[in-house]
C-alpha cells in the first residue's frame, strides 16, 4: 500500500479531492499544498490554480471564509494570467 508521501503531484491533487469529498478538510489542504510544491517545480500553473481552488473549497467548507477568498483569488489570478 502506498503512503501519502510517496504520491506524485497528480496523486496528491487527486487525494486532496478525495479528502474534500470525505469532509477531511485539513488533510485535503495538506494534500493540495503538497501538490502545489510538486507542480511548482514543473511550472504547471493551471494545475497549481486548481490546487488553490481546492484549498479554498476546503476553507470555505470549514467556515473560514477569509482564507477561502484568499485562495480563490490566487486561483483566479493564475488562471487569468495563463489565458
């Protein structure tokens, strides 16, 4: 069985989405942050944007709206910069 630290960026992103679906928001945030670090070395800004959106969704679900908005803004700015 794989351990979370053995996942690549796509696995970390998928894990983040899975954890969001399960309501494990803090774990989802950690998975998305790990994916951002991994994607960052490859300059895949669209994928990084999706991770920030996922983090925003987790914060929103936790009722931490200021943090959610901050993450959503990062995601939007990254998307707009790469159109």
